[in-house]
């Protein structure tokens, strides 16, 4: 036997075959591990993205009821083919906590008796007062005005009420009725944040307001008056402010202190200079404000640790 191994050691061809066989075996094992590891990673990533999407989407309905939250979460999980991965119980309160888990089949490892490995993911999403957002309309409400959700309010758009400081028309895109009507109709397309100072509009621009409100109501007839319909143009994001610069009998500029949602209930009359509706609590697109941001019914959704 000793002579045999001595001959094998001295014989270079035999050495090469052994080394190649060992190397091939190692490469096959490594490739198998990479395939299984990559497959697990992809499934873990998919599960985490699904959990994030379900939690964020469900958090939009936290201001409604648990049934609405569960319906949205279920819809997202079904769209990602992960409905069976949800771990019970599911109990949304001030936040949505989604836990997912499922077994992932393996390929190479199954040769050694390991056919499946579990992967899990979880995500929590909650709501906080909004501190920065796009899509606000050029209408403001003084932070001193008490908001009672569900009560009817009138947002005045004439110079008199703007001077009084209760409600005011704001120049988000600069002065002029044209830019005002554009941002009222479609929302201001740049970010506004708490602390920003903006100028007010002057004069009565009821005509531009009427056209903007008519457009929004036409886009969302909503005869049942459901104030939580998603993507309803009747729901406007309004700026909450405190007066910044006051000239004689005229408010010149304001500082943003928060945001609120206003649901338009009626069209404006031909001789009317006010927008009638109610303030509602709602979660929407935006970034949560820092500590001390006032709660005026507009909330941003964020993932929580």
C-alpha cells in the first residue's frame, strides 16, 4: 500500500485528476450553496417588501376602523401572493403590525435532506401629524381657529376675511389669479413644510376659486358623501398658519405650522365668495413632522422600528 501511494504521489497525472475532482466537488457544493442562499435572499426580500407595503397601505385606514385596515392589508397580500403567509392574530390599533412567514423550498440542500427553510418578515407602520407635503391648495386657516371635525366651515376667499386673519388665500406660486387657480385645481406641486413663510394673495378671486372647486367636484361627484374615498378631488390639503407679517389692516405673510384636510360639500354660488365644507381627519402622502408639530387632522404614514 505504501508503494502504491508513493507511485501516485510521484505520478503527476494522478495528482491532477484528484485535485480536479476535489476542486469540481467544491465548486459544485459552493454553487449549490450560492443558489440556495440567493433563493432564500430573494424570498426574504420579497416578503419584507410585501410586509412594508401591507403595513403602509393599511395605515392609511387607521382613522377609520379595523375592518377597513384589514381589507387593505388583505388586498396587498393577495396582490403579492402572500395572503397565506400572514401570521395571526392581526390587531391594528394606533399602528399596523404585519408579520409574514413561509417555508421556502431548497434545491441543492435537498440532496442532504434539507428541503425547506422558513423565512419571516415583519413591518410596523403608524401615523403622525404631517410636517411636510406636496399637493396643498393655496388656502390657509389660522391656527387659532378651533377645528371640530364634521362641523361645517366656510373658507372665505375675499380680501376682507384675509385681512381678518381667520381664513386667507395664499400665493404659493406667486401673485396672480392664474397661478392661484392652477394650484387650487391640481394642488401645489412642490414641497411645503412646517416653518416655511409664504405670502398671501390680495383681492377677491372668487371666479378663479369657483372654477377650481367646480373642477374638483366634477372629478369626484361622490353623491353619498363618503369623506374617506381615496383619490377624491373634493378633499383638499389646506395650510394651517400663524400670521407672520401684518401691515395696516392687511395680512402680508404667514408661517406654516401644520396641515389640515378639508372636504368640499357644495358648489359655490354665482355670487358666493366662500367654499363650504368640513374638516376631516385623514392620512395621506407626506412626511411626519418633528416633536411639537400640531395635530390638525392631516397625518403622514411612516414605517416604525
